[in-house]
C-alpha cells in the first residue's frame, strides 16, 4: 500500500491516529514475508475498495424469548377473539375450546383502568370450574393480577376489573341494576331457558370509555339445552355461519332499528355473528381421537349436536332427517314451464304462514318463497300475496286452511270468500280424520333422498329462513308420536303439509280447464272446480 493511500485512510478515519509506527512495522513484516513485491514505476498503483459489512441477525424464537400463556387455535377461536361485532356467539360442537376462548377474550382490556367486565354461568357449581381455569391463566397473562374471593372479582394492577358470577333465575339480574360494563360474557348460553337474562344484561352494557374499549357481549354454547330455541332464533337462523348480520327481533325476524323521531331513525342498531367451532378445530383434543370416540358413542341426536354441532337437531324433534346441507338450496329462477302453487295457514292473533311451491320435471318440490306475518287481515293478506307473486306467471292453484270457510253463524262472507273476491283464489285443505298423520308421513317421504335422482324430493330456498328454522325444531306430540306438538310454532309446517298433500305433479296440470270437453260445467274455469 502506497504512502498516499495510507494518508488518505488516516484522514478519513479508517486508520486510527497514533498507529503510524504500528502500521510501518506491520508493513515491514508483510514485505519480508512476500518479497519480492517491489512495484516498478510502470506497474499500476493498487486500488482500495470499501465493502459494506453484512450483518446476519440471529434467529429469534418467540416461544424461547417469552412464555406463551395462551395461543388461540387457528380458525374459529382466532376469529372469535378478533370479532368486532357487538354480540357474538361461539360454539357448536363439543371440544372446540369455548371456555378458554371466553376467558381469553376480556384480557384485551383488563390492563386498562377503565375496563369493567362480567362473566357469568348459570349456577354456582358451574362457575367454580370457570374460576379454577381463570386462576390457571390470568396470573400468567397479567403479572400482579389479584383474585378477590369475597367479591368474586379479578383486579388487574392498573385497575381493570372482571366479575365472575352466576345467574340462576331471571330475577338474579336485579343484582346488577345501576352497574355498567363494557364486556359481558355468558358461558353455555343455552342453559338459560329464555332470553330474559341476555336481553336485560344488554341494558347494563354501557361505558363512558366505549370509544376506547368498545362494547361487547359474548356467548359460548353447544346445541341443545332449555334455551336451544331462542338462541337458534337469535344467532343461527338469521344468516349463514360466520357472516355478520344486523340484529333481528327473534319473534318477527325483522331487523331492529332506531325508532321514528330519533336522529338516526330507520338505521339498524348493531351487528351479531355466529362463529361455529368443532372438535377438529382443537388439536389438543382431536389428535388423540379419544374424545371423538366418546362422542361417537352417544345417541343419534346428542351425537349430531355435540360432535357435528348440528343446530337443526333437538331432542324429540319430529323431523330428525332434515339436513341444511341437503334440503336447503340457493335461490333459483323458476322456469316458466314448472307448475307453481301456494298453500296458507291463516291466523290473525298468532301468525300467518304462506308458502309458494314449484314442481320440477323430476317431481321434486321446491319451496321457493315464504310469507310470515301477524296481525294482518284476510283482505290485506290477499293483496300482499298477489303483489308477491305478480312476476311468477301462472299460479295453478292455492290451498287454504278449510276452517276459513266456516261462517260460524254470521251472515257476511267468510275469510276465504273475502280473499277469493280480491282475486286471491283458494280451495280448502284436507282436514279429514287422519289427514294430519298422513301429511306428516308425506313430509318424511319427501325429505328422503331419492335413490335414482340422488336428490331429496323436497328442498327449500335459503330465503325461506322461517321455514328452515321451524321444520327441524318442531317437536313430536308426547301423547301421540305420530303427530307433531300442536302447541309448538307450527304455522309454516301446516302450510307445508297442506301444499304437499295436494299431491302435485309436473304433468297432470298441463291442460287448460276452460277448454276441456267432458261436458262437465265447472263453477270456476280458472281452477277447475
């Protein structure tokens, strides 16, 4: 290296000051080792290139660097912990990790001094198990958190609080009058026989810091239990699994909105969501196969609920063969050549159910539309029906509960006659002795999969949400297992039975009654009777 190069290095800082003598000595030694290296004046001077150093970072293992207290399983458990909807139900099959997910969910806010949460079980015995699990998890997740046995409360070092309590009876909710929470959880929600506790505690969901912490209600459960029906109506029936939807009234199915006169009049209130989970989403239980074997040994309805997470199966259900994956189809445009008809079970004080049917060339019945309403007069119902089917083309006939022709001593037109005069034509249903049992058997036959077409003989459009909810949930009559329980919600079931028992076919209606030449003079040339 030349003296000029050495000076340049020393000026640029690459050669430390005061190292001139050491450098000369080093240069002399190198010269002796590599002689002859004398450069002639004709040879080019060597060039010095600066090369940036390459730094290789060591591999970083999170599990080694810190103890992972809780890591959600990929899939439903992760979706539940990251859900932003106001009310979320997590569950389905047994073994999906529901309890640990419920305990982990409030951890996102416990370090905030303004966090106030409440986690409840139905009874004190069930609560003890949940407390025990929390005592294993929380001290590791939040160092310094304290459990108060007297208050049944977790208190984080920064002031966040989580109560763990029970709600055995509906009136137990009064213990929380005047209190406010920004997070409320119900573990095993179907153990509450009515929605009263859930609805009441929603009134306690408030916080001055909601913009920071959010407002959340969370539930976990399996199908079955005393509250199966209302939980299914609130979370399962309104929308497909995993799809957020606007909260609905479980009695009417209508979206709940801000009332008239409010500054946000007509806007929907908040969103709900159902996140299903199964045993196979939890590798800690599924991999060994032991728990799966135990669930497989259960009776059919329990196995379908706890292993398959099937919400359409309930103990004592009249139609256990109903399967959403088989009997529910996406909406289709009904071809003009298919026979179409409708059936109705009318009620003013309760509910009115109307179903529209189409018959495919393979004789499969497609229920493609429903109308479910209450407090509607017969004439108004006729207008609603005619408006709904205005674009359907020819409706071959309609079948209506025959009791609507009864005049019961009055002199005016019957309800059926009022509807017929509006142009919404009907003929009476079969209500003879044994017709209910025969109708139920025909529905069973229609729900079976045809061995030739490999399709069921009866399917429902996914838009018929009330029918899809009612048919699998309707129970058997405990006194007469050949019939359904008439005290259950059976209006759409009756309409379905009326329609199916007309024995429709795609071919026998392919004629014009007004042009027949049999000599028979019909009173109604449109319907042939």
